């Protein structure tokens, strides 16, 4: 069988942009269909969660707390710099206040994720995605297609018919 082409930001068949950020990561089937030409391609931004295991942030709050800490330091540094400029030079950089506000928003997001980990919301959402991934992999044709295109599909999904 011929390997399916990979999309690198564009449909390998017609050249249409496939959308989304190039560095983004999504959970779901990497097998995609172009909306313009109907061609099938593999999108490396998508991964089958049943193949790659559980990410660290499902049960641990530390990655989220580290992110909140970094944003706090960044926001405080920007605010402190602007306050010092106001005090000593009677001027300031407006964009630094934007950085302070964005840091605050980022901290709120990180803390929302910490609450999600503690309440089990993040784990439940991950489990739902994992179950959908297992359901897709139980289709032997789909599992074989991924395996033929160098995805690490376990033998339990590669049933001989």
C-alpha cells in the first residue's frame, strides 16, 4: 500500500492551507480529509491519545503552577519597571501595562487548570478523548492504516481478519 502523504500546513493534494497553528497540538485522529478537494492526508498536529499515553498535566498541578509562577514574575517585573519609570522619570511604557494585564489573564487560566486537575475535570476530559481514540483504533482498517504510516499501533488493535 502507498503511504498517505503528510500535511505540512497545506493539503498535499491541492495545496489548500489546512488551518490552525503550525506548532499547535491536538488530540484526535491524525487522518484528515481536505475540505476543498476531498483528499486524505495525515496531520502530525493530531495524535491518538490511546497510542501515546497520558500527559503529565492530567493529574499534576505542578506544570500549571510553574506557568502561573513564571507569569507572576513577568507581570510583577513589568509593573515594577513601569512604576520605577513613573517615579524617577515621570514616564512609562504603555505596552508594559498590556503585558501586566496579559500576565494576569494567563495566571487566571493557569489557576483554572489547577482547579480542573484538583476536581478531576481535566482527567475526565482526557478519559473521554482516550475512549474516543480507543474506539477509532478498534476499527482494524483504521489501525492498520496508521501502522502502515509509521504510527506505533499496539498489536491488540491490529487484528487479522
